[in-house]
């Protein structure tokens, strides 16, 4: 496949952003849908090119396309190149990002209709998609970091899209600030690696790590630094607190952030650099522990939330924990051998990435389903919903499909990837594997709690502002993308029924087959545990044979702990931040900022203004004065040349 076409996968959304920003937004009325059409056309074409890239990579013996680099910057001995790394991991991620983004953009045509910021929304969504594609395609850590920060900027703009709402503005700032802590570690790791190796190139760093030229504490701390960046973007404990608040943005934004862009970037980064991680038992163990703890920690909070989007948000954090657990356990499996080959280290990423691949479709579908019921009821509060199964059959059917897939029910896609993670975790990290099994029960319970509260029973009135309006099915422009994602949530897992995905990624483990997998004990155990979670949700919120209120009262301390999110927001905002301010560090920095930085800037500005005023007074508009000044200048030049020449 020509390299120019692969560059277009990234460049088309960039062109879409530029066209909408500079030509559509200033000159086209807000009620026009042209911005949406431009974005959909650009990302749709990128999807076609991504599928062609996937086919081309599959056809290569080593599942990698070699593309020429472009010289970007030469300063002395420093040579920075811009290039693309197109291998099996890249090809899979390109399809995920463009597929989910396209469905979200089509859905947004209905959801954002009539919004005064319609053109602005599509401009930023184009840039958001382009930034994530840049992260996926970049062949150097420096270039990854550039697009990484663009992803963070776009998430800030989109989470705070309705910036006139204080809650949205605060959520955007919270996401931006919290992820900066992780990004600082990522930047430090990049600088450390460059200082020790003299290169930003990912492939070269992989080879140095495998050869042992990059090893010891340098490698371990570099891996931990990279993981800190991934923790921020993928909302891993304790940097998870921004993600639930990010629900203040438009629901299609939540779908894109949670399924294919920002949070997926962290998992992708660990997978991309897994050959570095695999040389350090400490690094991969850290990834596995953080992932396992995050999975059960976030699931516990999803049990009690009443906002449908926040339940799904905590589900995302939990599933990201699963992915990190899979990557960490797979990395540990080869790191414990003492010397991992490059192929084995790259292939180990298959377990976590396969779950990311499947998760993208059913998680995007869950968010779009939440947006659909909000479109009909005017609220995200599940206590005001109910009975929507009768009036919104398409939304109900697609949401049920996504819920079953998330719960890991055979043969839907979530079953195939989650079971691989459970198997490798139980083998190499038994305690974390047991925590993951408990999380299976919690996941099935909380998502079917959502299903029964939202679609079961009788309608409870919706938003007070709805004034008794009856809910109705969403328009086709919103329903069709949900149906497409529902189909993918069923069939995407089939890619690895006989180990095809694993083989494509270079992983040696092969799945036993569509029915043969049920001959093993672990799949049955996970299905029984998930079924128990669904049954309990039905008894509490479907048939109501078990009183949810009584359970909440009986376990009130735990209920309060989960509902208050383990009081971590209070810890961060009311204690750590305020103690830092009272401690004087930030107070001192504030004085420096006010009197030194601002004073200098303001002084320069005032001086420039005064001098500008003097120059302005010299510009009289009288040609004879200008001629006199030119003549004096010429005479001065002649005198200088005569005296010093």
C-alpha cells in the first residue's frame, strides 16, 4: 500500500478540522449540517484506508509495512525524523479508532442537532480523531508525545464543550490537570531514554532493550515513567478521578473518549512499548497490580451510582484495569524467563489489545444507548426512567447486546477477550486473578442494574422539565450507528475463535475453538459468576423480590464509601491541594508569578506601548517630512562610510 495513502488516514481529519474552523464556522449558519458531512466524509475515507492498511499488513510475512521517514529537524548532531510505524498493533488500532469515530460522528448528527456550537463540535471531533491516529501511527516517542498532548487538549475542549455550565468547565480543568501529573512522568521517561540512548525511535529502543544495552534501573524507571503517562490517560488508580466528571461533555464525546481515543491511548502506549516493559519484572508487575486493583476498585463504585453515564464511566475504568492486568500478566510471563525475544514481547500485547478491540464496540454502544435514552427522557438519572423497553425497542435491544458482551457472556465478543485475561492472570498473578473473577460478578450486576432500572418496570416520568412528554425511539441517524456497533459487539470476538488475532499479533497462544472452549473449566466458572451477577440484579431491580433499599441499609458503611467514591475527591481537593497552598509553596510561587513574571510582562508591555505612542506621533502622514527623514538617513550613511570606510 503506498505510504501516501497511509499518511492520509491521519491527514484527512486534520483537513476536516482546518476546513470547518476557517471556512465553515465563520461563514456558514449554525443550523447547517455541512460541518458534520465534512467530518463524516473525512473519517469515513480514513476508515476505508485503515481497512486497506489492515489487509496490507496481514499480507506481509512479518505483519509490518516499512515506510520511509521524513527529516523533520537537524540541529548539530541531533536529527529528528518523522515517520510511521505500521505493524499489526497499528493496523488494529487504526480500524478501532476510525470505526468508532465514524459511528459517533453519524450519531452526533441527531444528538447535536440544533446546538449553537454544532460547527465547533465537529471541528474539535475531527482534531480529536486526528490526534489519536497520530499517537497510533507515530514511530518515535517524541512524536507520540506531541500527539499525546493534542489528545489531552482536545479532551479538555470537548469535556468543557458546554463551557457556560460551571460543572462542565470544572470537569474539563480537572481532566486536564490530573492527566498532567501522569504526562510529567511520561516526558521524564522520554528524556531519560534519549539521554541514555540518543534516540526517540521506538523500534530502536525495542532492539536496545532486547539486546540488553538498555537495562537495569534506567530501563525500569523509564518503563514506570511511561506507565505513569498511561495511568493518567487511561484513568488508572489513583489518577482515575477525572474520568467520571468527564461525563459533563456531550454523550457522543463520552463514547469516543471511553471507547477509542483518550483512554485507549494509555493502553496502546503500554502495548507499544511492551518490549521495554518485558525486560523488567518490577515494571510489568506494577502494571499488573495497578490494573487488577483498578478493575475491582472502579467496579465497586459502579454498583451504586444513579447516573447512567457515570455507571458506564466506572465500567470503563474497570475494563481499562482489565486491559492493563492482561498486559502486565502477559509481560510477566515472558519477563520471568529472564530474556524475552522481540517477537514474544510484541506478541504479549495481544491479550490486552484484543480486549481493547472488543471493548471499543460495546462500550461505545453503551454510551450511545445512554445518549438515546437521555434524548427521549431529558435525564441521565435512572431513578426517573423505567419502562423504556416498550417505547424504545431498538435502543433496548442494542443496549442489551452491549450489556451481555460487557458481562462476558458466550459467544459475544467480551467473552473471548475477558477469558484470556482471566486465564493468564490466574496463572501468573493468582491473587489479582481472583480479584478479576470477583469483578466479573460486579460487572454483570451493575450493568444489568442499569438495564432493569432504565428499560424495565414502568416509566417514572423522566426529567421534570419534560412536562409529562412521552419517551420515543431515537431517529434513524442515531439508531443505525447503534445497530452497527451491536453487530460488532457480537462478532468482533470471532476473530480469535481459532487464534487468528493472536497469530496476527505474533502471540503463540491459540484459542481452542467456538465450542471446544466450553470444554474447559475456567470459561464455565466465569459464565456462572457472571450469570449470578445478572440474577441478583434481576431479583433486586427486575422482579424486586430482594429489597435494594434493605441491602443498602444493611451495608450502609460500604454503600456510603462507594457512593462517595472512597472520599478521594475530598482527599485531593480539600486536603492535598489546600495543604499545599497553606504550606506556602504555591503562595510563594504566586508572588513570583504576580510580581516578577507578571511585573516583567506588564512592564515590557507598558514600555512598548509608550514607545509605540512616540513612534505613532512621528507618523504624521506628511510626505515632505518622510522625504526629509530619508534624506537625513542617506546623509548619515554616507558620513559613516566616509569616516570609517
